[in-house]
C-alpha cells in the first residue's frame, strides 16, 4: 500500500543530485573582473594579451588570472579598486575596436562549469548599479517628419508648376499632438490639381488629405493617418531600444537589462556599473548630427540684425559670426554607419565617418552640385526641461543645435568623409561614440532614476539571506515540535525545496532580485502547508480508528487534490503578475512560480517517499506524528 517502486527512488535520488549540482555554483562567490571583446567577433591576439599584461605590471596592478575565452579575454582582480584602476589603463591602451566592460566573474570550479552549472544572475538591488526609466517623446519625431515632408511637398508642387500662396506646419493640439501641414492656394483649380497630385504620390501615403476654403483661400490640410501615427510611434520606441542597447555596449556594461515598459517608456538596468555620471552622459544624451548647406545668396548679418530670416533658412552662430543655413537637411545622423577618431590634416582632432542607406546617393548628388560651396555640420543635442504647468511638473524636450564645423565642399561626398575642427580629443571621442551607437529616432527624457551602491547591494544580500535562514529555521522548529518524525521529514523536504528553487533559477538564467528573495521566504512558509494538510488528514484517519498504513495512504491520497487546487490558484495569480508586471514585480513572480512548482513536488512526492521508506514495510502500531496523534 505505502511502497514505491525502485525506479521512483532512483528518480528522486537523481533529482536531488541534479539540484545539488546546479545550486552549488552559488556558494563560491565572484571575483571583480574586466571582460575584453573585439568588436569584429574574433579572438584576442597574443600580442594584445601581452600588451595588457605589460600595462598592468607597469602600473603595479595585480591580477588573479588572465583567461583566454572564445570571444574575448577575462581578467580577474582581488578587489574592486584594482578592477577600476585597471579599467582606465586598459581602455586607454586599447583602440576603439575593443569593448572593455567591468564584470563579476563567478569562481565556479571547472568541473561544475563543464556540466553547464552557473550561478544565478543578481538583480540591480543585490549587485548594485543604476536604474533609469526613460519616456520617449514620439510627438517630437512626428513633428520632425512634418518639417521634412513640408519641403518635399513644396518641391513636388514646384516641379509640377503648381503655384501656392503659402505652406506651413499647423501647431498640434490635444487630438493631434504632432500638428499638420497646411497649403494655401489662390484658386480652386490649383488646389484640386495639387490635391490630386499629392494623393496619388506614394511618398505621402502616410497622410490623409482634406480640402477646405477660408478667407478667399483654398486650403489643403495633410494629417497623419491614425495607422501611420501608431506605426511611427512603435518604430520610434523600437529604434530607441536598439540605440540604447548600442550605447550601453559602448559603455562597457555587462548583463544590462533594457526593455520597453508600457506604450512609450524604456527601462534601463545597468548592474554593477559604478561611473553613473558617465552612464547618464552617454545614454541620456540625445545627440544627433545633420549636414546642411550654407546659404551664400542672403546676408546673415542683415538677418541677424533685423531678425527677419529668409524662407527656407535657419540662422546659426559659429565662432562668433552669424551664418544662414538652408533648412533642408542633406544627411541625417541615422545614415551614419561607423565613426572613429583620427588626427586631421591640420593636426587637430577629427572624426572619420562612414555612411550608408538611402540618403547617401542624395548626399553624393547634392555635394556634387555644390562643389566649392560651404556646408555645415550641425550637432543637435536634446535636453529634458522640467516646467511647472498648473501646479504639476511637466517634462518637455528642447533642442540645442550647435554648428561644430563649416567646410568647403572640395568634391562629391559619399560613403566616407571627415568632420574636422573639433575642440579636443575628448570631444572627438564623445562625438564618435555617439555617432557609432546611433541617434535616437525620438527624444527621450529621464522620468525616474534609482542608484544602488555596491555596499547597499551586499547589505540587501545579507539581509535577504538572514530572512531566508530565520524563516527556514522557525518553520523547521515548529514542524519538528508539532509533528515529530513527520515534521523532520518535512524539514528535509523544505531544505530540498530551497535547493531546487536556486538550481532551477540558475539553470534558466533567471535574475534574483530582492523581491525574489521575498518570494523564496514566502515559499518557505507556503511549502509546509501541503504537509500540514496531509499530516492533519493522517491524524484524522487515526482518530477514526483506521490502521497506520491506511491512515498514511488516505492522508496523501485525499489531501492531494486540495493541495493542487490551492497551489494552482496561487500559480495563476503569479503568472498574471509576471505577464502584466515589470521589474521588481516580475522578479517576485518568477521566483514564486518556480517555488510553487517545486514545493508541490517536495511536499507530496519527496515526503511520501521518505515516509514509505520508514513505515512502508513495518507493522507499526503508532506514528511519530505529534502530540495529538
């Protein structure tokens, strides 16, 4: 009645060994380390390894080990101080073809790593680092699209020799944040001809055109279609996610977590990072580059003094002098493929740029048509500005364009060209980094920031471990006191449950957070619920006069459905939390899900296997199941 076949005991033994092996790496800790990876995907050469070791020796920085990996190099250090000191020298020694990142390298023995056993990843609250929450201003991207298309529509009408009185961008409102393009005509015939032309052009397929009449003017209004606005919003967030990942890679941060939250928010977790100011500077700087021709026909001094800027021009200052630039952008930053710092022909820092994409052919054509004329390089930085509107803090973006270079076009420019005249090596490196990682398709602004220091992370780990140990101890003592031998079996199963949770999370590569530790503590308390139901059922059967063997059998069989029902309902809630929650809520939910499944296995099958071993072949007259048995 209460006996398991041999294969079940072998399976249980296998699961115990399996859990112990995959949970074991978490006992060994980590070393501060630096990870070096060539950006071309090749292995680090022996000369580079020798160069790094020579640099560390010259600076008296001791290292524990230098390990060659298939995709790079791992250098371990005794302390975080040595790690940070070495980071600066290694970054200075290596060129921009390498990604240099700080990391925590597990001290897992080789034989465990050979079996595929790795420790759990630690979340931001346990490892330390920085959490940033950004809001993507998709309306700004739509406005930029309008500004670009208004020039295109003007050229289309001029090419077709259709006269118009005025073309402008209407300001946005609550219903249409981006605004719209309005074109005014003097005759209905011109308007209808233009309407037919624009509607039939696939370039403007994202617009919905409407016609009207006002004050003897015949108008065409172009609004984004609802589908186009939604698609452009989604593209903006997706492209910004990619750009953020590229910038984080340039920073050299290991195991970052970058994910979308809601409709237009992006969450960035940078565990282990210690230079938070540098991280915010590179990640948060919404910088892009654009190339615009200089207007040589109109006088910039007159425009600056009168305040009247010719149509199609923008007034800028460069080296203390006014310049008129044509508003039409010849090349955008999104077309830039790669950028590297070099020394220019004048001996000053410069950036060599390689470009690709659909704009390059137009860029080549326009520069060919304007050989001998000046072209400006405009560096545009978007910053978040906080304002109080109706008693509430509203975050808006403001662009700060700056002309960083004006040079004469010597020949047609194509896939490769230089930006010279930069202020310093630091400015050149920063510009090259931002260009390599890409420009944001829409401005972003920090709406939430949270920094966790390494010491606080260690304190959280210590407090979490203490909570788990205390919870496990008190539950174990209660079960042992109340259910005697059966309670001891539950305590062993409870310990195995924690081992299995850690093993499965390590195997899945799940991230352990502080809420995750809370879920483990909660699971410890919930795990014994199943055993309490079983043991109380056994007691009830004994009081009703059933035999020892019949009571054990009935206790496990009749309590099984109740235990499963209780855990399944909690499991459903945990799955919903994981699906709809973010960050800390997901960390709690995934640990709870794993804990619920392992607790059912240990509470029902492991304890029954142990009880069957103890009482299965005996004709015991009494069970050691507590005072009231």
